[in-house]
């Protein structure tokens, strides 16, 4: 089981990585809108389009960050199972 955890933590499933990258892109767009003083409820479709554009421009950065987050979560979960 330890070997499986190491393998999984080094290479989280691609679908989960993309989902996390999309989440990060959406979060950053929302943070930028809030910082501009805009109310998010007025821009749901715009947020989605902006997040997709943000993801396309910064895909490598977001994928790397998503993998790091997921690897850390997998290792944390594994440590909690051992305890």
C-alpha cells in the first residue's frame, strides 16, 4: 500500500488535476473581481469565461500548482490512515 500511495502522490489522476486547476483559475478570477470592488452575483457567466481564459493563459502554472495541492492532500490522507 505504501508503494501505491507514493505512486499516486507523484501522479494524481489527470481528471482531478484539471478540476483543481479550473477551481484555482475560478478562485483567482473571483479574487480579482472582489479586489476591484465588484459584486460576484452580477457576473456568473463572465466569471466562468474569465476563468477559462485565465486557465488557457496560465495552464502550466495552474497544473503544477494543482498537482502540488493534490499530492499534499494524498500524503496527508495517507498519514491520517496510518494514525
